C-alpha cells in the first residue's frame, strides 16, 4: 500500500474576523479541494490556537481529509486534556484525526517560542508544503526558503500576496450622524450592550463557528449577529470575564445611548471594542423587579470585609480609568429575557436597516444610533 503524503498548508498570521470571501480563506479552500484528489492520499499536518491554523483544521475535517493536529503541551497529561478538548470543539472524527504533542524543551520557554517550535516541527514533517499568504519578513518565509533550498517539494499555485499592515477593526460614531430618536432616548432603560466576538460565542463549539464563517460572505459573529442570537435564544449568557471570584455574571449599564457614546472605543489590548452601539434595554422598573442591581464601587473588590458570596456585585473604582462612568448594573447567572414583557424591552443598533430587521423579526421596538445608512463614521 502506498504511503500517505504529509502536507502542510502554511499561512502567516492574518487580520481578525475573516469570512468565506476573504482572499486567504478562499485560497485555503481551493488548496483543500485540490488535495481531495491528490495521490497518494494526504494527511494534513495542522494545529489550532491561531485562526489560520484553525481554518486549516476545520476545513480539512469538513472535507473528510485525514489530519494530524500538533498540540503544544506541558506534559502527557496536558496533551491528553488538550487533545480531548480540540476533538470535541472541532467535532473531529476518530477515524480521520490523530494528535501529536509538541513539548517545550527545558528550561521553559515563552508561549511564542513554543508556537515557533510547533511551526518548525510541522514544516520538518511535511512531504509537501503549500504556502498561502506568507509574511515576507516572517518566520514562515524563512522556513520556506530553507526548505526550498534543500530541495523540498513546495506547491506555490495557491500563494497570494501578504496583505501587509493590518486594518484596525475599531470604529467611532460622530455625534453629528446620530438620529433624532437616539438623541432623545432617556436612561429609563438598563441596557446590556453587546459587541463582536473574535471567535465562537460563549457555549458555542468551534466547529459551528468555523462552519458559519466558511459559508458566510461577511464575518458571522459581529455585534448585530450577537444581538440577534440573544433575541433568538431569549437568553443573555453570563460571563466570568473580569468578574470578582469568576462569578458568572451579566453586565448592564444605566447610561442612556448618548451618554454611552464617549465610551465606545477600540481597546487594542483586547483586540475589540469597549462597547458597540448594539444592545437590549430593559425598562428600569422591570430590571429591578427581576434582580438586576447596581454595582457597588469600592477601592478594592478583594477587601476581606466584602463577603465572598457578594463580591460579584462589587467593582473596584480603577486606577487607569474611572469605572464608575459606566454606571454598571449586574445580574448573577444567565438572564432570561422571556420574563420581560415586550413593551418593557428596547433594542439599540447602529444602522436604520438593522432596526427594521429587528422590529420585523422579533417584534421589539428598536432605535438606530445613526440617521442614515451612509453615515459610517470610520470603520
């Protein structure tokens, strides 16, 4: 029986939030379609943890190709745990997927160095290298150059130019572009403001996230799509991010939409917006009745005088910024929107066409921030 060919599809780090029409995503799909007919039958060498590797893994699995997933790990126990998690997240077939560990050498090295070791192992193990979009000044280009100089087989027909400088995904809203409804919207609603995610939604498997991404002609986990998911499910899922004691909590704000405007900004550290103009508001009396409470601001949320079971309600004032400006409210656990009457709900979106879609689909009064579709205010 002829031995399988080990194939590595290589792509440098790319911009966040691609879709099926993004050039490097299209080229990966074309390479995989080509490999489905390749002889001898290929084994795709891949990994996870970066969107380019994730898409190779998800696409190869969807195409029914055999894959070998290289996983950086601390030890055998960590490797076993990671392999189980990746298999579940990506819905990998036990007949088509195998895993290989990449252990960091002693002494311990940084995460970035471990990723470099992982990439080198994949390149070294491949019989065929397929570059897609390679940074000419990056480490993958160096590895390709060395491989080609050594006479390694490289298929370049799917290669495209590297896009260069990454476009920032943040945007701002110009107050002059606001519509009259949003200007007059009062703070009678306590609002859960949502935003785009850079990966799967909470509780969603990566298999489903990448399945949608590979079929959508726009990024499928934007703030508008996230708001629609909340309305579809009737549930605002709690998060432990930045919460005292990792208590699962839903966050709200009692700011009016116009008061929120100065807080809508891009946070480079987290590669996302602090807030986006998409939210579901609950009339104050209904919110208070259902147990949504104002945050108690303090000097130190870890102060021993604060009961451990109540710390989810507390927030440190902050040193680099004043968190009190958000006028935050919280609810412990997931929040069930079905308990709120339709007339006590109000949605906020960025564009008028989105407001019309929410009204038609969910029957909830919806107010757009912008007066016109053409007022983009810098994306």
